[in-house]
C-alpha cells in the first residue's frame, strides 16, 4: 500500500470522504469521542461527517 492509498483509506474510515452519517448524533457516536477544547472546531468536525448540516446549524 502506498502513501496515497493509506491517506484515502484513513479519510474514508473517518467518514471525511465517501458515505457520510445521516445525523450529527450518528457522526458523534461513530467517532466514539469528540474533543471540544475548540468548540467551533468540534462542531465543524461533526458537520463534515454528516449530511445536510453546516457547522452553523449544529446544536450548541
């Protein structure tokens, strides 16, 4: 496996590429944990991994 394939597999396994979760809750559950020292960064990370949401529309 070359570096490019490894990167693609990691992004897919973290739901950054490919099929995304249908809800913010499902994205959070799939990650097992979400670090929120940077609250806006945590919201962005969950929105990135779900469909139909933008970081500005995620719950507070």
